[in-house]
């Protein structure tokens, strides 16, 4: 069964460093998302991506964040200069369907720890 | 209350019993989805119910949706210890395509063997 994959599963970085989180969405899906979950809190939307551009972004997704689909399979989230408060689980998700109104499938997540 | 709030926050039941979790939301939706999350792990999609549906079944799961009350419930029948997890409802915002999901605070379910 197709699934969303994410790498790495755990990333430890120092404050101020750049990190790139990688995702491979389900192959025939067209809409891609990043969410995050700070420990013990709700899952929060960061950004959605369709047709090679950002569709929507949240207030969290400031200039330190960027997304890219560098090829036909990968979808990346870059944090330019990490802060302690960026420590969280980051989830990639994708959905297919003609209008993106179907199930959103999530990857297993990348746990980012900023020290 | 916020978009997508579940209650109860925590639920402890004996194996074999049924578990019911509720979710309320505030804005119009196209779909409501339920997810399971084991501690510190990923989100597993359980079921999607569309705004024009009232009830949906999948195995031991039964989901209802009442758009007039802006609420949904997830029933897990004949629970097992392996059902121990957090359960979240997630709603879209009613946009025509590719809409983001807003998650609730979740219900922590503990099933005692």
C-alpha cells in the first residue's frame, strides 16, 4: 500500500543551524502539506503546496521556512536558522483526487530537536 | 471553544468495552477525518466522512456527523489493548480544493487488558 515517507526520523541540530526535512508523498497525489506538533500540543498546519507553488501558509510559516519540490518525488521543508521553539515533530502529508478533497495521509514524522 | 475539540480528553476502559469520542467544530466543512496517534508516532488515517454523510463504518469503527450541531463522534466497538492511543478529529475549512486540516486537542484512550 502506498505511503508517505519522511527522512530523517530524528534530527538534532544547534540553534541557528539550517535543517532540511525530506518527504516523499504518495506518487499520484497532487497536494502536499507540512504540519508540526510541539510535544503535548495539537497538530498545527504550516503550509500547503500545489502545482509547484505554495497554496496557503500559516502564521508560523515565516521567512525562516521554505518548501520545495526539487524533483518529481521529493518535497522538502527547510528551516533557515533554527530556534529552540522549532523543536517539534514535523509531519508531511499528501492527498490526491481531482480537487484534493480526499483523505490526507501523513508520514511517520521527523522529530526535530534544537539545542 | 476552538475548531476541532474532542471530548473527553482522556478515557480509560476495559478491553471488550466500547469507546466513544466526540468532536465539535465551528466552521463549515467539506470533510471530517479521524486519526490515531500512538505515543510519539505518526498519524494514522482512520476514516473520512463527508459533510453530506451522516454515518460511516469501517471495521470496528463507526463515525457519525451532525452538521447542524457541528459535531462528530467516533465509536470503537469491542476495544482491544492495541487501540490504546490518542484519537484526533480534523476538519477542513470548506474550501473547494486542497484545504488544510485543523486538528482537535485529541482524546487519549487507554484500554486495560
